[in-house]
C-alpha cells in the first residue's frame, strides 16, 4: 500500500486543482485528488490522468491555453483552441493539426547515455563517466538504422544501427582497430552519443568492419553535460555502508526464477540511476530559474521536484536491492562541468523543452502504463506515486516554457520551435536490460517490454507533445503579434503534423 500522503502533498494538490486541473477532472475526481483519497481512488484518478487526452488537457491548462475539445484531446482530429485569438492564415489561426504527427513506433527515439550494463549485485551501469569518450576512435564510414535483432545481446534497446568502419590492411583485424568502446561511441541517437551493446563484426560483410549497435534513450529528466547524459553507477552496499539510498521495498519475489530476478535487479538499478541523475538536473534547473528571474512559484515547484527525484531514486535502489538480494546504492555522481553551458535564457528554454516538455512528458505516461500493467501490489503502488509526481514535473516544464516564450526574444522562440520540429530526437524508452527474464513476470514487476514502450513514446509524441507544443506556440505567437513582435511561423509550420 502506498504511504499516506503528507500534508504538504495534500496542500499542493489542492492548489494545483485550482490552478490547473479544474477543467480536467470531474468534481468527484477533483475532490479525490485534492484530498489525497484512498489508494484505490487515487489510482482511479491517476488512471484517468494517464490517458493521453487528459495529459494533453493538463498541459494546456498548465500553460493557460484555455480548453480544447475532447476529440481533439484524444488526438483523433484537429485541435481547436477555444481561447486563443490567433493570427490569420497560419498555424496560429485557431486550428492546429492533432493526430497524425510523427511516425510510428520505432522511429521516435533517442537516447540517454546508459552506456554499459549489467550484473546482479554489483551491477554496473556505465554512464557518462569514461565510456568511450570519442577520443582517438576512427570515424565510421556509414551508419543506418536497422530492425532490432530478434535475439541475442543486441535484441534489447530502443534503436539499432548498422555501423561500418573501413576494413584494415592485413594482418590487422577489425578487432585490432575498432575496440568495443569505439564501436559503441559511434552510436548516436538524439542527444545520446554512446550505445549500450555492440554485436559484430558482421562476417557476412567481408568488405568492411560492420556492427549492430543498440542503445537506450533518455527518459525522465536526464542530467546532460556537454550533450551527454551523466549517470552514476550501481555499486554494492557492503555491510555497514550507507544504505540511505535504498528504501526498504518488499515486492513478492517468491515466484520469480533466478534469471528474472537478475534482470529485474539490472532494470531497476538503471531506473534508479536515471532518477539519481534527475536530482542533479533539477538542482541545476533551480539555479537556471533564479538566473533568468523566473517567478517564485516555479522555483518552489522545481525545488519540490528535486526532493521527489530523491524519493524516486531511493525507491528504485530499494527495488533493485530487493531483486538482487543485496544492498545496492549509487556511486558518487560526476557533476563537473555541469554549469559550463551558462545561464543564457534561450539555452535554458531549449533544455527545458527537450528534457522536460518532451522527455519527461513521455516518461510520465510510460510510468503510468507500467503502473497499469503491474501485478505486484508493491510495484503498482510505488509506480502510482512516481507517475503522479512525474506528471507534475512535466507540467512544471510546460509552465516554465510558456513563461520563457512570453519573456524571451524572437530568437528564443525560434530555438524552442526548432526543438519541436524534431521531437523524436529527445525521446526515450528508459532502462532496458540485456539479461534474459520472463517477459510477463517482468511486466508484472514494472518493466514493460521495449516494444510496448517504443510504441507508447511515439504515440505520446503524436497525441500529446506535438499538439500541446503547437497550441502553446500559437498562443504565444498571437500575443507576440499583438505586441508588434515577430514569431517564427515558418518554423512552427514546419513542425510535424502542423496544419498546411
Ligand atoms: Fe523521477
Ligand atoms: Fe521527474
């Protein structure tokens, strides 16, 4: 059972109801949400909120774009912005394309630097620290997306690429010239620049050194430093070591075979590292908000989100420890260089659009889907709590983006718009594991299969992220026009699914 909501949570929910959710929930649902409710009620409300249509409405409420029709919310028709007096003849003319944005599953994706993987206790999930690094590695001659292999170590990931290097002169071999770290370093998917697994060289192709490389994608809120997601590693918590990073969690492991437990330990360890990195991301976001003079309520919500990411991390390490049968915790996180990119308003807005509005919106709905699929009550309850909080984090990003667009220069608006013209570069499916495990058992314990998460990510882009972005940009553009300022409509019209 989920822990009772604290007074702080109840108070915050009540304020959110008034500010953002009035249009989104029925009076009964709103009352349940505001009061914290019983677990079952809470889950019912969250199930409602996990729906794409409701998430879109929550975002539009958060950015103050009035309301839209239910059909439009569901992404099955054009999105009509009720409350926006928009310009004529462009994407801001009141009708913004709804469904049909972006491509199907398998193309919307990219990645978060979880380079490396595995193990059980002592699982090592590599990240920004040291993996490849790109120094001294030869450049590939070609790299094309391919279907994910059906089995083997490269069968699990978000995207597979077939990467080829020049054939070396004998007696040198592919292995001599292209160590695995270099092959992994050649992988690129959105803002991840390091793969998770490489298979090859492909003996069927004697004219080059070719490898299938698979990678994971950014999910939640990554901590990016110089374009690369920075993660810690999972380390064993020996007796007497600090166990504060692992909550005491007791999922029912009695029916799980040894391999499935190992796979779940690996999966939850990676999830926990993502959450751990999100703490750093929000810590930096608080500084960003202060640097650009953002309103106090945004700073306060960022601070709350930071604390919730710590909760998510301790929950994740607690689950990883439970499946591993050994205490696990994060290593120290390398945060050096984390502020190198400065405090320029446009750069901050672009980062929020990528990491918060796109990646974290997708993450919130993926976690909600994992909650719905979970059969273990401990997992279900934990994911319900995390999904609710991740949704709030995503909404915070959308609210900030509205503020930044309204207060920023046209160049900021153009930079943000450009992010949404290729949103698939900033979406992921989260942690994956190459370890074998029973698919249904893992599903019941919070690990949705990659294909389901991949499809959900594409769907969320098409039905939630892009309609919300177009509505927001239209609303801001309309006000900018009234104020005599330009708006980069050409870029807005270039967004996937935009009205012709
Ligand atoms: Fe989180
Ligand atoms: Fe989050």
